[in-house]
């Protein structure tokens, strides 16, 4: 049984994994150029990977339930809950986790978009799916897409911050 929006979800999952690989590659290239990875660098890479894999799993979850002939109404509700719980946990705890590792709160733009907007989108999706089944596929897919773009926004802002910091050179010799 093919569910509504399956092609879009597969495309989104592919885009998410590509983004995760590309973002991690940027840090590998930076390190290969002789830069020492900072705590912020490591924190960003770990978070990007974690968020992206939660989002990718959420993109694949509805199709997985469809393989078991789960009624479409329940596919979106259960997928919504299974996506929202870990995602909201990541979104809401981000400032505290960042402060613990890096020693500073996230800059306001990252907090506003990555934490506040992302959390609001995820929570709104969950409420909509639990209260009403009208446009369930659209609600789920829209939230997933918006959450992905909040992660992209957070990454681009973090990358801008990292690129403005002086580059600490590692102890190993630079490649020729």
C-alpha cells in the first residue's frame, strides 16, 4: 500500500542524509587543513547527525507502517508521536546541552529558529494529528520539512560563527 506523500518523504529522507554527510564532510575538511576541532565543532557535528537521523527516521516511518497495512489515519498519528517525542526532547534541551558542552547559550537567531520555531512546529504537528485527522499527511510532512530547514538554518549559522573564530592549529603536520 502506497501512502499519500511517499515520494516526497523518500526525497526528503535522501536530502536529509545528503545534508548530514555534507555537513560532517565540511568539518573533516577543516580538520584535514590542519585545524583542531573545538568543543563547539564536535557538538555541532554530533547534533547535526542526531537531528538528521531522527528526521530521516521520521521520513521513513510512515512507509514502514504502510508495509504492515496499518490504517492510514493511524500511520500519521503514530508516526507523529514517534517523531515528536525525540524531536521535541532534542529541541527543548538544546540550549542546556550546548551550555554544558560549550559553556555558552546559543546565539539568539539559533535559539529563535532552531529551538523556538522548531519546537512550535513539532508541537503543533503533534496536537493537530492527535486532535484531527484532516490533512494528516500534509501536517506531518510540513512539520518534518520545516524542522529539517530549522536544522539547516542552525547549521549555517553555527558554521558562520565557527568560520569567524581563529583557527587553532593541531599538533600534527599539515598535509602537502
